[in-house]
């Protein structure tokens, strides 16, 4: 069966460790994505979050790319292929200077008990949530404290979640309140969350990535990754940290 996933190929040239441009002919596959973050899945069996920048120079990987370079020991003259699976997810293959696939030591998987407690991971302008059963029955979802503080989300506010189909879902973000009216816990996405979850057919184990839009202050773009089990647990870099 033919493989219809588009690919592009890049040699590592001087200056490659700062950012990596995406070939102009490949832009047609990315123009409708609307996401600011990409996921690069490597031969290490891990994944990296990398910021996608757009401007007069074209489209390129920037924040987070340097960590990917360092963790794979990339050198000038090596080559990478990026296979695109949509939703800003890429499989990356790395070829060394002998033109053969670069070899890496085996990766030791985390114990499953560690996976269970990693509900979410917060970054400066985005965060990830692993969907649990409670997210599908209760009309709220907690937001990581780090993300909350860095983006000034202290009180109740209205926001819009934009799903992968481009649909908008108004929600209310509010802190958990005690019986005396005082704030006693993390802020949560509340009113509107269950409607979003049901309309997007979320299931336990799915991964939602929430990107705070740089162009629209009160909008979070949401990507939904389905069919993944543990790869997201191995993300090593936090963009902006």
C-alpha cells in the first residue's frame, strides 16, 4: 500500500542548531494547521515539543529545536527526514555522515506507575493533559499552576477553545472555591468543557495539547492526539524554559 504521508529532507548546515527552516514546497501542507507547536518523534522513542515560527523568511522550527539537536548529537553534514502525519506531528529519521541511519543506545522505558501520576505538563504558552475518566464525566479540567502563573490566569475569565476542526467552544476558567467563598485550589476549565469533550469524542488516554494563541488573547488552540500510549511521557524539553 502506498504511503501518502509527505516528507521533507534537510542537511545540517552551519547555523542549523539555532533554527531549522522548512522547505517552501512543503508549506502547502502546513498553511491550514494554525498551531504554534510541533511534535517531533525521534528514533530514541521520545518526543520533543518545538515551536513553529512563521514570517517573511518562511516557516521554521525555533524554540525547542536546540534541545532536539543537543539530545541527538546532531552535526554538520548529517541529514534528517521529516515524515508528516498531520496535526503538526512529525516522525524524524537521522542519517549520519556515512549516509546510514544514525545509531542510538536503547531507551529504558519508565515504570508504568510513573505514567499514572503524570496527568499534565505545563509550559510557558502551552500545556498537555492526558485525558482521564473523570475528564469525561465531570464538567471541569485543571490547568497546570505553572501555565496559570505565567499567563496571569488568577480569577474567573471567559475563553474560547478552538478544536482541530476549527470550531470554537466558549468556556469559563475559574478557581476552585471553598464553602466560605475563598480560593482553595487550582484554576479549572469549567462551564463548556464537557460539551467540548463530547463533541470531539475524547476518550481516556487521549492527549490534548492546549496552545495559548499569540494572535488572539482569549483563545486556546487544542490539538488531540489519539492512539498514543506512552511516547508523550518522554518529552524532554519545555519550550521557553
